[in-house]
C-alpha cells in the first residue's frame, strides 16, 4: 500500500507559505525600523556634537571678548593716569623753573623728558610682573 504522507516541505502547504511570507515581511519591516532608528540616533548624536562645538566656540568668543574689554578698560584708566601725572609733572616743572622768555617751551621739553623716563622705568621694572608680555612681543618680532 502506498499511502501519501503529507510533505514536510513548506511549499506544499499554502497556509505555511502565507505564514512564511508574513514572517519575512515582518522581519523586513523590523529591519527597516531598526535602520531608521539607528540613522535617527546617528543624526541626533551629530546634532549634539554640533551643538557642543557651537557652545564651546561661543564660550571661547565670550572669554576673548571679556579679555578685550578688560584690556580696553585698563588702557583707558592708564590714559587717565598718564594725564594726571602729566599735569603733576608740568606743575612741578613750572613751579621750580624761573619764569622767563621761552620757559614755556623749555618746561614742555623737560616735562616730555621726565614723562618718557617715568614710562621707560615703569616698563623696565614692571614688564616681568606683567608676564613679560611686552618683552615677548618684542623678542618675537626680532626673531
């Protein structure tokens, strides 16, 4: 007797074929969703890195701006100090120099020389305490 046994091949049973097709389709859909999630995560990571870089650049610009503002304020205060010392030196020169013809010019020359000496001495003695900034710039230009 030859009896037909049901074949174990999935192609022989239409229900099994349909189930396999549905499973394959579901796996493809899941695979596509995973790819989309991975791409979205990569995109989010790149955006976060761009934001971090931008934040870092903004912080650097703010720091440099603050440094420049401090430098300008110090420069302005130094200029006020220079004018104050100029008036003091001119007063001292005019008080101790005899009043005669041409003494105004001589007084201005003496004031200029004294102010120049004060600036040179100040620069010489305080350039190291200021971080040698002036000396390092001069050395860099020479080399």
